[in-house]
C-alpha cells in the first residue's frame, strides 16, 4: 500500500515522502480502515509520539496524520461493535502509524459510525476539531448557558468549532483572530470580535472561560481576563501565568466514540459547519505540511477515489 512516511526528526516537512509499506496488522481489538480521507496537524512532526512508541522505542519510518474517515476492511481478534464494510471516522492513536495511508490499524473504540449522508472529506475534518473544542469548553471549562467565553484562533478548525458549540449552548462568545478572520467568526455566531493586531485584549473585560490554541504572550495575557471561579483552558502549552482566582488547564485531546457521534449528528442537523479548506491527494500531502498552507480551514488529504471499493483488503 502507499503511505506518507517520515524518518528524520530534523528534516521537518521536507522529510515526508510517498512510500510503499506493507499492509498493516490488526492487533486485538483493532480494525483495519480503508482510509478515504485524512487530516493532520502541522505541529505533529515535533511530537514525541511521532517518533517513538508507548515504550519509548524508535518506530520510524512513521506515518503521520491522526484524523480519518473510511471503511472497515478487517477486524482484529476480539473486536466488537463494528463490521466489515461499515463507514467510520475517528482519531488514530498518537504513538502508532496514522492516517496518511491507504490502510491503517486503529483501536475500534477510537472510531464511530459515519452516517451515509456525511461525506468522507467532511468527516475527516471533525475528530480533532470537534473533540478538542468539546473537551475544552465543557469537559475542562465547564461552560454553561449565560456564561461568557473568549475563544482565541476563532477562524481556525478548532476555534471555529468552539465558536459554534459555545453559541449552541447559549453562551456569549467573544472571538479573536487576525483582521481577516472577523467576518468568519461573526458569521459563525460570535457576539463580538477582538482583532489581536489592532485591539487591546485587556479591554475585553472578564470572562468565565478562555479557550486558547495560540500560546505564548496571548496565553499569558489571557490569565488576567478570567473572573473569579473561571477557567483558562489551552491546548498550546502549559500556562506560565495562571488566573488569580481561577483554574488553568492544559490538555491533550482524547478519543471519545460517543462524543464523535454527537458531533457528526450536529453536522447532519446543520448546527455545526466544519471548516474544510484545501483538499489534496496523498501524493500532495508533503507539500500540504508546508508553513503558510491551510490558513483557511482544515486541509484534508483525499486518499481513496469516490469509486473505491467499500470492502476488503487489497
């Protein structure tokens, strides 16, 4: 099968190559997915899990990408809850070969059924953005109706999802970003927009929850905006400055089948619009990792053609 692999930590995106790899092995409780579409995070080439397994052993050449949609091609021993030929989407393990491949092995519990009326490309944009936004706002931030949330990076794939989820539960949403992001954020339902290049963040006033995907100085300055009892939540880095009378949480998104099912149902209901940007082929994936690409929505790698078989291994 064909896959994108990386061998050299220091090479960055230039070290990504299209390679022939053996068909993957389905371990106990795994499924093999015939990948139709996949998503990736540009920063993952710096993640430890890209280079080592759970025991800290080198596992190169590694296949990056962790979001996927496709069809179950094979069941591992003991796997239940899914069937061969079933449409699925989900989040591959951080320390195993990922989704930028024609086939990949995934723990069954990390996958959810994909309804027939949701396109594979749309589904591949959902796992990280949907789960991260949900876990940040409601799992860690404990956001409820009537509260105010400040969402940094509101026009990105995670931030735009967070804006829509927060609006849907009845929270007041203050979005931030570049000047070009204003119309997108307000169009998704934000009540106000802060231009991080021209406006003073400190004039926003106190909020119940800050959700940050940027880190650095913006994260540091955001701590002072959290009112007593509120929460600063970030996926960028552990906070160096914490709210005076509130909580600070740094977390890594976790797979959650039930929540994936909820997120995809919101798409079907028209309550959530994923920000799908550029759609590339598997051969174009190395170039898609380049800095500056993917500023307008989630870049998706389309792997299987629309006419690809729905069942079976090669």
